[in-house]
């Protein structure tokens, strides 16, 4: 029988030499913390930011503590790229300093990708299995019968552990743990989660993640600490809008292929690569900031693009060259040998080249410590690829890199047809949104800005009538908060793809969304999805219509309502069985442009004074204007002009020339709930949640304070003042109650009747 060699399974022999990769202080600290925790069974998390070396730490630790002691390891993730990354680290870390008792060990890499193995081939002799969770779930019997039940001790490593709250992850983990319990070996099971974003969501996901990893965080280090220590560089994100349209040629099939495989269609790739306007923007932007940006690494779309950019750089007198992973390109005939690539990289490292353009390589593994800037001239839907591209510039001074690193994105107009990864948002998601400080609010403003740019663009277009929008109070057009969540979605490649979603809540929709989200468990009782995480089209359509009927009956008149937002929340709940996190825009009132306009109007500022005033606001680092308007001053100025026009009487049906008012200062509790919501959405939510919690029993039923009515759905109730505010009642927890809608109507009727009598 003919046999062939495969890379997805085999054995790794211990390297004769010493591992050249030295660990940093925080990595050694993490290993010490893991050693201490390993004295007894544990299920906990290792939390480090991008570039902190989570994979390297975990591999070093498990080689010494499990593989070297002939114990088994199962490493799971949700994408094959993560599996490849773990396997590469494993290969290069197997040396005598970590492995004293074994000369070799067996491995197997499993996923739905053609280059990986299948669960059916799992053998009891496999020492470490690196696998996708979906493949293991589909072949769970093979894993349990052929491997788990033959293992005396297992370490389960969950990469990107914040995804482990999904039902399929939890089922896989529970089945493995149960196997050990059934065999009386519960103490022989360990689980380590790796993540940069342990609490991407707040009350829901944090609680569920704590259930999956009851020992919580074993070791963590903040991005800011690694930057302060000089291990990572300070990332500075810059965006350059090309204003070029590439979406027009995309078919639905193209869009699906891009999102599933992160590969641009040939016709679109060629348009981008050969766009003289775009390529000149890229080169000119570097030339204009040469001293600031060099040395520069450019990530190009393809070899055609690399050749075109290289030619333009050289015409500008820039020492540049390109490297490519493909040895030859059929379209251009360009050939690049492995030796040539290596020589060019050496020249770049020595400083002989100030710009290196690269195609499908240099995302990891190659030592390039001197990079000051990366230009992202190719979009990507892959968070892993984006993380790797950003990571090329994040090496800090202690690691031979720089103090600051510039990440410059060249952003084309895709009309939101494709969910490209936003590099700044990707890094920011590794922090928590809990603190109500200026930077937290700027993050929220940035998320809002992404959604609002289309609105601002329409208002800049004189051919589009936006009068109805312009008449709305500006603050009404600013969201009170935002739901942030991610969903693992199926793709044609048989591997789930993580998508981030944001749902903006406005005055018009906040109350309805709050009831809907709190009632999700009850809403889902009308469908039976069992252990599935994915709703069928019929189920999603039914739940959408039910939700609109119960919570959004006037949806066509609600500012900011979209069916897609409701569907995404439904899909999220199906997967996680929890509420999405709500982040209140607590500084929303500081975004009231009508106050800015009134200052200009009442002080009768000259054109020069107006310009100076607006410029000072725009450049104030403590303000939100630049972030909210996508760093486009023209959008900001246009909205100010609209607000001034209202005061000048351009819209005759609006009240103009408001009087000068000096407001009193009053305690927050003297305001109504509606007023509190306007001023501080987070405080409003806290009060409302506390009132509902007060009237909710241990079984989750909310009880009406004036009747025997009870229900698990918030939509059936209203919050009411026990002593009305008209009679001196305050908005405090002891003066607030929950009434059914019927009881509230009856109470209001009786109060009105008493007033007339």
C-alpha cells in the first residue's frame, strides 16, 4: 500500500539545542502563577493583551508540566488559523530545557480545513491534540472513546476563551469533565483559558464565563503595563479615507466569499492594486510624513499591488522593495525566490531599505524589531490576520522595537457591505468598558460615529433633502447607549467566524429594547432550539415578528430602529443564552450642539470668532467632537450651521431666540426617571434594575405591588412613584414600585378622579 507523509499528525522530537526564545518578566510571572495553581485541580484564565505572548506561555508551561510528565493535552479553538499558530509555537518550543523525561511525543491537528485531520483518526497514543471545537463536537464520540477515556490526566486549553460561553463550547467542556467524574478521576482534569478580552460583555457574559472558569483569572497583565515596561509600543491609530468605491462590482456571492475566506475577488483586487489615485495617496502620505513613519512596513493586496507601490515609492526617491510569499505570480510573471526574500528582509533590518512592501508574509515569525509604522493598504475580515499585522509594529523598546508605533489604515468606501476588521476597535476591545472616564466615553463615541457617518454624509449632500432630520433636536439624534456583543457565525469553510455587532439605542427605542432584552428568556419559550446555537430562517423570522408585535409596535416611526439589530440580538441570545451588554453614553449631554450654536448666536460672534471658537472645541482633547464626527471637521461644522439656522428662523415652525436661563442646582433624586435618563443613562438603568430586582422573587417572577399579578416579562410592568412627585415624592428606591400596566392605569384613573373631586 502506498503511503504519504502528512503534517497534521505525527511526532515531534525534542530539539538538541537550547530554545532561543527567552521569556519576559511577565511571562515568567505567569508561569509561576500557573505552577502555584496546578497544585490542585483548576479551571482558570490567563489574560494578556495582543502581543503579550499567551500562546508561548501556555505552550512552555504545558510542555514542562504535562507532556514531559506523560499527561495528555487537548488544545481547542474556533478557527484553524489559531490551531496553526499553536502548532508552530509547539514545534519551536520543544527543547531539553522544558522536556527532560521524553525524547519525543505525538501530536494531531484537527479541524474542518483540508490541511488538517479528522476526529475519526484520533488515537489513544496522541499526547497533544490541537483541534477546532466544531470538529470535536461533530466527532465527540471519537474523542471520548478513543482518547479521553484512555487518559489518566488531561489539560484542556481553550484559546480565545471569551468564546467558551457559547453553548457548543460548554457542551464539549462538560462532556469531557463528566467523563473524568464518571471514572472517579475528577481531580485529574485541569482547564486553562487564554484570552485578551475576558469580560467583553458585562453582567451576562462575565457571570457565564465565571461559571465556565470558576477559578477566574489566574494571571493577568494590562496592555498599559506592557507598554510602560517597554515590551510593547504605544499604538497610535490613524485613518486615511480614500473615498474610492470598490463595492459596486460586488455580487452577493462575492460578499459571502470575502466574509468566509477573507479573499477579495480577482476583479476587485485588481482595481485596488492598479488604482493610481489610491496608490499615490498611499505613497504621498508616507512622503509627507517620512521622518515620522520610517521604517515602514506595508501590507499590500497582492504582488501586482506590491510592484505598483514599489515603483511609485522609488520614483519619489524612497529606498523600497517588496517581498512575497508566492514564489511566482501567473498574472504579472514576477518571480521572487526565497533567497531574494531573505536578502531584502536583511537589508530592511539593517536600515538600507526604509520601506518594505509585503504580500502574504511577515505577519508573524520573522524578526523585524525596527518597524516604526505599518500601512494597512489591504482590508481584512480576519481578526487574527489584523492582530498579526498590527503586532508587527507593537514590539517595544525592551524588545528591540520602538516607543510608539503608528498603524495607518487606508479606508475605502464599501458602503458597509462587508464587516472589515477595525484595527483600533480590535485593540480597544481588550480593555473593559466599566470606568466612566473620558477615554471610555470616547470609545463609545467612536462606536457611535461608525454608525452616524452615513447620516452626516447625507446632510453634506445638497441633492438630498434632509430637512426632517435637521429639524430634530441634535441630542435626540445622539444615542443614549449601545449594546456591544459578538457572535460566532457559520461559514462556507465549516469554521465559525466571529463577528462584532453594535446596536445603538435612542430616546425612542431605549425603553422598548430594555424590556425586550430583559424578557429574552420568555420570548425564546415560543421556540424549541434545544442545544442548537443557530436559529433557522423560519425561527428567526417568527421571533422577529413576535418581538416587533410585543415591543416595537410603532417601529416604523421610531428613530434608529432596524430589524437587523433585533435579529442580531436574537441570534446572540440563541448562542449565549444571556443579555448583551449595555454601555450607557453617560457623557451624552456634552454632545449637545445646540448649546454650541446658542453660544455663537447669543454672543453675536464674528466669522473669525466663530472659526476660533469651533477650532478650540474641535481640538479640545477632553471633548468628543472629533471622535463623534469621525475626525471630519466639515461634518462637525455642517451640524453647527444647522443648529444656528434653527436659531435664525430658517425653520419657521421651530421656536427661535431662546431666553438666557440660569438653571438651579437640584439633587438627582428630585428629578423624574425620564429626566434622569436624559442626564445619566447609566444611573437610570441602575435605578430601574434595582426596582425590578426588589419586586422579583427567587423564581424570576416580577410581582405587582398593588395586585396579585406576576410575570417574568418586564414589558408587563411599569415603574411608579409610591408618593407622586406632585406631592413631594422623590425618585428613590424606597419610593419606587413596580405595577402591572392594568394596575398602573387604574391607579392613575383613581388619582385623577380624586383631583377632580
